C-alpha cells in the first residue's frame, strides 16, 4: 500500500526544516517520513536536496521524488546509508538557497505564462535557468527584449502571490474561473489548489502544486536569454536571473 507524507511545503513554502519520524525505508534505500519540508520532483520543479539528521548521523539527501503514489515523498540519500528503520525521529533540513531560487524561478514562469497567450507544451525549472515551451504559430512571434521588459515590469509591480483551494463543485459553478485560467485544472480528486498572482488572480491564475514566493518583487530582475524555434509551431523561451547591476 502506498504511504502518505504530509507535504508541509504546500501550506508554507518558506519552511526550511522540520522534525519528523521515519515511516519506512524502501528497497532502494529511499527514506519516507510522516511529514516533510522536501518538495518532490513534479510539474517541472526539481525535488529538494538537503540533510536528514538522526541519532548523531547526518545523511545528505541528493534528490526527492514521488514514490508509489503522488502522496508518498521519497528522500534519496546521496550515498547508501545504513539507517535505523521506522519510528526513528529525524530533523529534515532543505538546501534553502537552491529551493528559494526554484521558488523565484517557478513564480517567474507563471509571469511568463501570463504574457504569452498560447498553450504551454512543456517546461523545466532550474536554479540558474528555466524554460517554457509554447505552441506558438509564426504570427505570434515574440521579441526577446520586449518580453524581458514586460516581465521585469510585473516583477517591479510587486504583485501578491496567494494560493487557495477550491472544490470541483465550486469550479463547476464558476465557469468564468476556468476561462481566466491558462491551465485547465485536474478534475476528479475533489479539490484543486489555485495559485493567484495579483488581486483575485488578475495577473495569472492557474492550478499548481509547486512552491512560489510571496510576491513578485522577491523574484528579482529577469532576462529572457533565448527564444528557440522547436519544430514548426513550438517556441522554447529561456529565462535566467539578470546579473546583479
Ligand atoms: Zn506554480
């Protein structure tokens, strides 16, 4: 039976550490806790790295992934470790500098998404550079410098970033909501987490399970580094943090 880990980062992306208990160690040495601050790789955002501290030991964690179900979060040790089993108390600490860059980048991709009114076909978030792929026809060609300027305008405006949960029913009763969302929410699990940038999602509104910063100013200055043509209709837009002035 798949295990469930309470994902503390979902309600508070700014938690850097927590106390937890080992629930299980899987046959590949992956560590599953009852709760964690480690984000598991999904939706284009890499999983966290960091350290588990237990019984006088420090276990470096090289990756965090989803296990047998989306709700099971597996901490992957950098090297095989012989660990005590279930029931052991641990302290979990993420590499905050790396995660915070992911949060800034992830939020930046929402802004990019809001500026390009075409379907997103793929994407990837990194601590240095990120990208989004759009299904854009030639008529919708975008200019690199203009896009950079508009992105930095949204950053400077310091829009709030908030999350809220809505039920499938609430979504069904408010068809206008789906129209304002750039990504259609996954229906069927009972509830959907929406990420709203700007008042009532005036800048961007979409379902998302990743980690974001609280307001757009925290992203810092951005630069569109490259717009590549991938196939007849696809454009890959690459984004990086602008070098500090
Ligand atoms: Zn997101």
